C-alpha cells in the first residue's frame, strides 16, 4: 500500500464517540482527548505503588504524591542520623590521636608499635567519617528532586483539570463544584487537589 493510501486510510478511521459528542458538536474531540489525559494522569497518580508489596504503604499513603514526600522525609531523617553519629564519633578519634601523640618516649617496642597502629587506624577512620559526612549532600539533592517532581505532577494535573473545566460543555459542571474542586484540601494557595472531587468531576463528564 502506498504512503498516500495509508494516510487516507488513517484519516478515515473515526475515534469512538464520547457520550456527549452528539450534544456538543465540533469541540468534542479536543474535550474527549483532554478528559482522557486528565483521567489517565489522575489514575496513575492514585495507583502508583499499589501492588501487593506496597499494599500496606498504599493504604497508609493513598496518594502517590504523599508517598514521594514520605520517601523524601525518610531520606532526610536517615541522613540527619548519619550526620549526628559522625559528629559524635569524630571527637573520639581526635582523642585517640591526641593520646597517642602524648605517649612518652622510651616505651617498650610492643607499646610503640601498638600506638603507631592505633594512630594510623584513627587517622584512616577519621578520613572515612569525613567522607561519609560529605556524602550526605545526596539527601539535599534527592529531596529537592522529589519535591520538584511532586510539584510538577500537582501543577500538571491542576492545569489539565482547569483546561478540562474551561472546555467542558455548558451546564455540565456547576460553579460550586468548580470552586470546591480547584480550591483543594490545603491552605490558600495550595496546589494539591481534592482527589475525591477530581474523581467525581471526571465521572460526571463521562471519563
């Protein structure tokens, strides 16, 4: 089959009609695609991690965004614990080094050998602890990245939902429902959406 024939065949294929298609005319294809995108994104956000292994976590943190923020919180706590323990241990190594330096001369060779070995080990341990402390920078980067991803997901869903509301046929969404939906469950200015309201709206529109 030639390229032109293939193109003509594709152009003749009609997508399945939305329940509101006959009622609301030419803008319906855009409305349908937009609604499908919002539904897909919404379902994905709700279902991430909801397998058997994470079923317990999924029941405690039903939102994918909340789970991501929970991961960021756990990572931060773990990094802070590591930093705290390193800060407690470094002075102990310094005491070992200081005590070894203050040993008097003329001690038996066995003691001198032990002191030299202890000093070398203390220095190596201190250097390793310093590297561990510096490596905790990953937590800041990880936390920032997770928060950026969460914010992006939230804003994308909200923007798509607003587009869906704007494109919805007249009379399908009440002004009260619009205001309640876009206000979300958080404080003024919050990006997070009320997930139950999103489900209700998409269902009302046939998605």
